[in-house]
């Protein structure tokens, strides 16, 4: 698995947007989200089954939990805009997501219900990350992530990370590039 960690932290409410293209492969794209002290993973095209949602709510994947929605699968070469909003009150949280303006899911529950698979944990709590996997046949997933924008709702933290130069992640299966004209 290839993984990128962003030097952006959030312990409060936030809204983020991510613009990306999957250019090769058919496996899922993973966006790691901090939700208070919990980590969660939003998956797109979970296990190449056209299912999008949160992975690991009380140990269940998106095919088994309330966030899993069957949507059209990601098409290689197409630009996507993902928007995610996270809100917290006490020990409860809500997470909602849209892909190209179309609702994927709206989840509410105990923050502690959200977990992350051990093999995907990030090195620090409270940060964001992206990951891609290879399938059983070893097919590498190659994606371009153009821009990551996170705006904190509860504290001043507008952060934009332009991913416009291929870096070390390029060799790990995740590529950053400028958007096609």
C-alpha cells in the first residue's frame, strides 16, 4: 500500500475538498480522516465493488455498515471532486460526503465507533492522509491528487495543499500532478 500523510491536523469540525483522478488500476482510493481522537477511512470503489463509504464503523466495512452506497464506479481518467464534512458534539460525530456534488452518505454516531484498519494507521493521530492499494494480482493503483483544501469550522485553519509536483509518492503508486487542461 502506498500512503501520503498531510501535515494538517484537526481536532474540531472541518470541511475538506479533494480533487483527483485515478489514472490506472481498479482498486479503491482511501482518504484518512481525523474525527476527534478517532481515525476513519473514507473509501471510494471499495474492493472494486462500486461501493463508497466509511471503512471500519464498529469493525465493519462499507458493504456492511450504514454508509456504504452503491454508486457508479470510478472511471480512470475522469476528474472527481470529493467534499467531506465532519462535525463533533461531545463524544458524537457526524460525517457526510459528496462526490461531484452527489451525496454519498451521511453518518451520525459515537466517535469511538470509528476505527481504522491496523495496516492503514497513520503515524500520528489527528492528521489527514491518502492511500491506494494493489489488488491480489499486484495491479498498482495510480492516482493524481490535484488539490487538498481543509477549512476548520471551529478554529481558524484554512489550509490548501497544492499537489502539483510528482514527489516520492510517485514511485509508491500515488502521483501528484497538475490537472489536465
